[in-house]
C-alpha cells in the first residue's frame, strides 16, 4: 500500500488548541507512504493558521452547517486512494495510519475502523464514562471484546473518529448524506453496505478520543438518541429494537418515582394491614429493579473493555450508565415526538447539534 496516496481528513470548528495536538501527532506517523493531512472548517476559524503552520492543507467548508456537509466538501477537494477520518479532539498514535492502511491490501475491504477510548490524561469522570461506554450487556461497546487480537471482523458501522475508506467507494455513494445533523457516519456506512461493499473492524487500531463529562455528556447522549431516531425513520433498515427500547427507560424512571410517592401517600392515608402491604409494594418493586440494574451495570463494567477499568471507576460506572440511558432515551422520545407529532424525520436536517464547549 506504500504506492497508494492516503489523506487524513479532519473536520473542525473553533477547537484550534486540541486541533494542534492532532496535527502534531499526525506529523509523526510511522507510515512512510504518500500522506496528506487535510482540515476542513470555516474560513474564519482560528484553526486555519494552526493547520498551515503544521504543514497541513486547509479546506474552506463553504459555509457548511454540519459535519456531513463539511466532510463532503473535503471529499470533493481531495484526490487520493484511501481517505481516513478522525476528529479534532483525538490524540492519534504514531502507527494509527499504518494500522488502518495495511488492511486495504485486501480487495474485500471497502472501509475499516477501530476502537476509541479516553486518553490517559482525561479527567476522572471521563474515565468513568469510558468504562460505562465499554461495559457489556448495557451498551454497544461489547463488540470490542468479541474478536481476537490481529483479526478483522465484519461490522455494520465504525466510529467517525477512527475510520478509513477507499476513496472510490466514497465517490460511488456520493459521500455523506447531505444535511445530516448527526449520525452521519452511521448513515454513510449504511449507504456503503447497501452497495454490496464490506466494512471491517480492527481491534488493534485504537484512537484515544476525549470523552465528554457532565453536563456536556448528558447533552451528547440526548443528541445521539435524537438524531439516531430520525435516521432510523428515514432509513428503516437501521432500526434496532435496542434503540427503540431505550426510549422506555425515562418512562420507567418516572414510573418508579411516581410509585414511591404514591406508596407514601397510601401509607399516610390508610394504616390497615392490607393497604400497608399494598403500599410496601410501591416501594419494593422500584428498589428491586434499581438494585438489579446496578448489579448488571457493575458486572457489565467488570467484564467490559475500557482500559480505564479499576475498582473506583467500576464502582461509579452505574451512575454514568444510568445517565447515558436516561438522556439517550429522552433524545429518542424527542425524535419520536418530532416524527409523529411534529415536522417528521426530514426536519433533522440543518445546523449540527453540538455539545462541546468551543474555544
């Protein structure tokens, strides 16, 4: 693959300090082939000077209002054989390009991606979130632990911060879905697979990716639930029972709170044995469900795959898992409300939903 031209494309928006870390890391790559680093963003973004000073190519995003449109501009402005995508808040390992590019020697690889975990310097809450995201049974992170070291596994979707594609395949599907405000990488991979191409996951390719911490984490999860619900409506093939089921979670939380309050009211009004036993059920059922949920979260975190697992992060992980389920569920409900009582899934086009504090 050394004869192939490789481009790394990074969409950015007012995040030049972290962007500079990304660019400096990419300039130290062990892959010695023809490598171009390109950044796409607004013309007045402070990242422009940082990009040029680090010997990278700056691409004006032409007023794009979301990541999908900005990446499409970058795809059209780029001439290469393999196009790698990452974000402006990662810390690429020196062998990141080399590990992804090697797999394109196989003709059946249209795209390949890998894991992403919080970097070591991230704060404690970010590491707890990392453990929560990689927990078994309660999140989608379980796939990271299902493959042997060095092997590829066919997959439906790779994260946008750690993925690569044949440029001709991206051109064939005409890039990202225009106007997507989120889940654009999910939709892109769906379009690629719909054309009969195969996507793969490499467990050895690991990208340190900064995790959000509360309250940005809560907003991020709410946005994820919302945009994925809209995407599921526009592309029914993407639907999964788990994405819809998580919308029930906030309703269960509210029901448990109401049950406890109702039990208190009944207990205060009537003190007879029969009603006393009834009121106890309103307390016991939510408590039993909560205890079971916490135990599952702990077991899932222990058996999970985050490199930041230890006694303390595992102990606090149920809080982050609960928060992720709750806010993702709120996003699902918001999306369903818009689809069936609002302007429909097509309303999910326009300005990118953002949860990051920009510089």
